[in-house]
């Protein structure tokens, strides 16, 4: 699976950055998009809180609960292609901790994470197989409300079979999650021989406990 995140913020002009702004939104109102691409199906989780590692991992965990466990019933391994910055950055301690606790331990999955080098996120399949088509679908359209945004995302499709589902996550994800060195030492992780900071595998600790997964608050 491929994971990508971006964001939109109310008030101001358009920018080429993680926070894209649109005129017409109330000042300070924004949304964050955590997008997952698997096969020819896209799943976009629209958050209204903060771009944090917890938000990114909760989106993956919700995809596993809703779609992954059904499509891959006997799957025990997951490959995640991620960027090097943002909520899923390779240096973010909270990213690895949340992956361990909310994904690997919860579902009993072995997760291999491969980060793209800085400035190379355009090579992530989620960018040109999903984001590009979503951008084309809402090109020139004023995104005045979250409902309008969700509608354009859900209406994205291609002749080759791409279909997209979108969900609104009203959960509150606080910035600055503190991760102690002891927490990192308890991670069951194995760096790869090639570019170990960008490539590593996390293993589950104990039996799966998927019933403990917090459900994303949707509307």
C-alpha cells in the first residue's frame, strides 16, 4: 500500500506546500488528507485536527479494519511506501511508536516501511495514481465546505478502474506527542541493511487485539 498526506487550509491563496490554501474558507479552518492506495482502490481519510503521526497511523489502522482484513483475510505482512517528511516522516519517533501499537500489535501484522528520499515524494504511487486524479476532478472548483470536498474525492474515477472512498475523521490529534527513549527500545523493529533510516520492519508483540482499535469518528 502507498500512503500520502497533504492538507488544505481556509483563507489565503494557493501554495505549493503541505498546506494548500483556498479562498472562501473561514479563517483557520483546514483539512488534512491521509490517502491510501491499494490495487485500484483509493481510501482518503479527511481529518480536521492536526497533521500528526497518530492521525496517519489511525488512518492506516482504520483501512485495515474496514478493507484490508476483508480483501486480504490471510495476509500477515504489510508494505508501506511513505514520504520522508510530515506526519509519516522517517525521523518521527511517534510515527514508529504508533505503528507498533496501533497497527502491528493490534492486528498482528508485520509492517515493512520504505521512505522515499527527501524531495522524491512524486515517485510515490499514491501521488500519480490517486492524488493527481483527485486534483484533476476538483480543478477550478471552489472547495467551500468539507462536504463539497468529500463529494469531489468520492466522485473521482478513471477509465482504467480507479474508485475512491472518502471518510471524515473528526478525531482530535494533539501535536507534540512525547516518545521516551525507553519506548523506542521496546519497539520490535529491524532496520534493513540498505538505507536503514529509510527502510525498516516492525513486528507484532504478542497476540493481536483488533477489538481494542478506536473507531474513527465519522459523519
